[in-house]
C-alpha cells in the first residue's frame, strides 16, 4: 500500500497494532529454545525479498502479482520468527527502495504478516498438513492456506482504505475487484508455496517443526548456503523477467478510479514522510535514481510505450542483491538480539 490510500489516523492505528504484534512475536521467540531459526530468519528473509521482486502476469487480466511469502516463512520458522522476518523484508523495501509508504508500513506488515502467520498458518495450514505430513497433504495445505491468507490481506487493504476515506475508491467497487484478482494471485502463490515446501520437506524434513527434534543434529549449513545463493540468483538476474503489468492493487485502483497511482496530500504527515522516504531510499523502485527529466510523451500515447522485457538493468540487479543482503542482516540481527536478550534474562 502507498500512503495516498491512508489517513494519518488509520495509518497510526495500524502502526500501533503492528508494534504490539512485533512485541508479542519477540516475547514468544524469546521463550523458544531453538537457536537454529536465527540464521534461517536471515537467509529466508533475503530469499523472500528477492522473490517479491518477481511479478508474474495473471492471464487475461492485464494484472500481475508477486509472492507474499508469509506462509513459507511460518511453515519453516514458526509464526513468531516468520512475522519478525516479513517485517524486516517490508521495512527494507519501504526505507531503501521506496516500495510501500512509510505511513502505510504498519498496514503492509499487518496485512502480509498477521494474516498468513497468525491466522492461515495455525488455523488452516497446520490442521490440514497434520503433525507428520505426507507430500500430498503438505501441498494441499499450502495451496489452501496461501489463498486464504492473501484473500484476508486483500480485504484488509480494502477496509483500511475505506476507513481512511481520502481516496476515490468506494468499498463495493473496490472489494469486487480486489478479491477476485487476489484470488488468482493467491492460487499462483499457493502453487509456488506448495512446490517449495514439498521439495524442502522431501530433502530436509528437519526444517519442519514436527521433524526438527528427531534430526536436530543434522547441519543446516548446506540449506543456508543454498538459500543464500538462490536469493542472489533470483534478486540479481531473475528479477529482470518480472512482469511490467500493474500489480493487483494498482490494477484494482485503475479499474475503479482510472488511475494506477493516487497522490497523497503534499502537506502534513503525508508530505513529511514522503520527503523523508525520498531522502532515505537510495534505489527507488529498485533502480538508480534518475537525474534526467522524463521525455515528453505525445498526446494520446500516454501509457502506450511498452517497457522492455526482460528488463536487464544493473540497478535492478544491485537492488536485488543488496536488498537481500540488507534483509539478511536485519532479520538475522533481530532474531539474534531477541535470543541474546532472553539468554541474559
């Protein structure tokens, strides 16, 4: 979400709710005794950061979507470490790549973290997968839970936008577009989640909670190195192949209001946070800052010039690798700090 969708009141309330969840997740992580999650938080955070750079097209819609990753993290890390990790991913995106607004960061963390980690994972994924999952049950649980988590997140966006009352997006029209398009996105995410978790369950069952105690002595170094290399590959080169179509939220906004982007007020908290984000974000939109004025587009041709595909760009590759590394550091240090504080306590 961008700040233009939110009023300061709704943005502040969601920041407060998210801060409470971060405190809750930290306190629960302190009480856990499995320190193997800490390096996994870092590399999985880096992998999800890179994976979110790859938008995939939704056939027949002119829209695209990307992985949320919350369910993948919850299945491999548990809900508390997963919530802290997805928060790290979204913080790096907003602060350094201007992806999502600073006022909206609380909403974005809540929508992409709370619903998959604290609702879809414990209430749908775990009961369907069972304590000792077969490959079929694991994949079915992944698909259903991923779709449910994304549907809840999309509905959260609609409610937060409507409650803010500052955009040209009426509830009925907005929700009738947001839910179907995110159903399509959720199905793709569910399939990818199912395939990834199914593969990891087959080759490294100790990554999953029920098998962890029985195979705790098996070193995690190979899987950590593998995930780190995968994050570099995805962020550094596969990100070139991201779809140029607007994502599900932009698509729904354009259908309702005729504009893919809404502009926030220049005064007040919106203007202050926008100026701050522009100063901090050194690779906005995952590329180098432009120092040239955009070329004039002839009247009637606006939006008709297709973007190159694949979009091979050094700035995009640098963003993927550097952003993944920054997420690895933030998520890993956050997990380490929480566990270190608990050890001293």
